C-alpha cells in the first residue's frame, strides 16, 4: 500500500446525561457494572493471550521456512499468518476507549504502509513521494539511509532499528516497519493485480541463500525473523497489561461504573463507525482502490473485517470463544442495558446480528466468488453492493449503540469519525 489516508480527527457526538445506576438497576444486577468491567477485562486478557499464542505458532512456521525456504514452507508460513489474525482482530474493540491500547496499536497493526521503506518494489510503485522521504528507502538493500539530512545506520537489522528508528520515521504514519502488515508484506510481497484476481506472489527464493532472487536474501531473512519476534514482544506486553495488576485492567476497574462503561461504549462505537465502516470499508469502496484494503498483500481483508465485527459482538454480549475452543463469558453490557430498557437491548442485539449476517455474506463471497479487492472494484455493481450492505449494517449498528449509550445515561461520548462518512466531498480532494 502507498500513503496514509487516516482521518482520525473527526468525531461524531453521542449526547447523554449523568449516570445513576442506583436509580434503575434491579437488586439482582445491583453490582453488575463492576462485574461487567471485570468480564470485559477478562475477555481482553484472553484475546491478547490468544493473539500471542497464535503469533508464536506463526513464528515457528516462519523459522521453518527460513531454515528451508521452499514454496511449501512459504505456504505454511502464510497459512500461519492468516491463522494468527482472527484472535488479534477481535481485540480491536478495545482500542479507542483504552489509551493504553490505542497508543500501542500502531506497533502491531498500522496500515496503510509504504512498503518501499522495507524492500524492493515494482516499477509501477514509483520512485518518490512528496510526503515521504523514505518512500523507497529499501532498508533490506541499504546499510545506511538519510532522513532530514541525517544519516541512519541500518547495517544491522535490530528490534531497536525497526521499532525506535524506522517506525513512523520522520513523523510519517505510512512508514510502517513493524507489526502484522510488515510480516505480511515480507511473506507475500506486493499485490500487483489491482482489482483482478490474485494476491502477492513473492517467491520463496527471495529467502534462499543458495539461489537468491531479487538480492539481499540474508538481510531479508534477518528482517522477517526480527520483525516477527518484535511482534511477539509487543503482544506479550499487551497481554500482561490485562492480567491481574496490569495497567490496562487497573485503568478500567478504577474508572468506576460510569467511566468503565464509557470506555466500553467508546470502543464499540468508534470501531463500528469511523474505523470499520469508514476508514477500512467505505473509503476503499468510494475510490474503488485496492490500496485501501486492510490485509492487502494477502487478500485476507474479508476475514479482518469479519473478526473486527465479531469483536464488537463479543464485547457487547460479554462472550468470547478462545482459539482453543473454550469460552470466556460473564456479565455484559447487554445485561445492564436490558435491565434499564429491554427494547433497546433487543435493538442492539438485532443490529449486531444483522452486521454479522452482512459480514458473513461478504466472507462467503470472498471464499467462493471473488476477493475483497475485486468486490470494491469500479463497475462491479454486485460486489460493491455486498460491501455497501456491510457499511449500511454497521451504520445501523452504531445508531443502536448510541441509543444504548443514552439508555445507560452516560455522559457525552465521542466516536471516531471518517471523512468517507462525515464529509465525503473531501475524499480525494487535494
């Protein structure tokens, strides 16, 4: 992908009054908000631990591939990357209400990225960008770089180089050197198919020291190994934040009933509206640009969207199925909303289910008919409609979440917005 098209500054306001649980909660649910917060934290802990474990499994597959860089082992490493995504994507409902998560998220899931920072790119990619001095820096090829007139020593590919020096270097968000998408690019390479069938087609020989294609195979292997370990380090750190005594868990529990529920609803509404419906789906559909799809190198975007939506469902219902099949469940936001107004809870549940139905249609189409980047292609009316149906469902879902916020008598909450939804006339205007 090229460039960053994030519009994080826009907000949509949800008005409400002051919280007063004692006024409406039944005796059986008198302490449920605190229990809801604990279950919310328990699900977060489980989700990040699953993300960590599936990333470790991916690392084993990558290690096997680097030891024996065959096409078969490359396919296995790619499959392990895809298998690692569902657990992580379900945690994204924790982003926007929790500063600890949102401040950290860019290390592991930042996108879009200017892949020319990392490795070789096709001629069609271009050789410069007025917004990014490191657009085609090619760290794997070059042992030194220049940024702002200062020399950067890249002779050794270390965790510190990737995370401290190159990640968002020069203040450019598209300089993504770490996380899932850096690993994805190194496994698949660029997807040069546009809105035609096909994902990235990087050859296994890009890592074969005895039969090296495209040069710098040793450094490419070092980068892939290092960035994978760095991802595991970052996931371990976040999993620890949600354990008993962890800072993220403590922040939620110490926020009190009103503050804690505000955290939860901010995350649900922001992911539903500005991030998922807007930045990740509607924007790409408006401009019909495969560069705006989330898992663009692997053509796994349908799954990324599906599990983002499932994460919202998990948090509202207080139920998460772990990667091993076990279930974490307990008191939920749904329980508290239902205690105040069963009709509003029923409305939210219906909207959540409708979103999952629309996501399921998109997911099945990706498996049976065409990839997500083809669905958003210009002139593909049927594919466009499948994607638009998801956006429409997410917008209805967000409205239902707003009504739940009002039902809970929470103070005004700001949901993340997106130009694609709030100011579509600005999209593409330079």
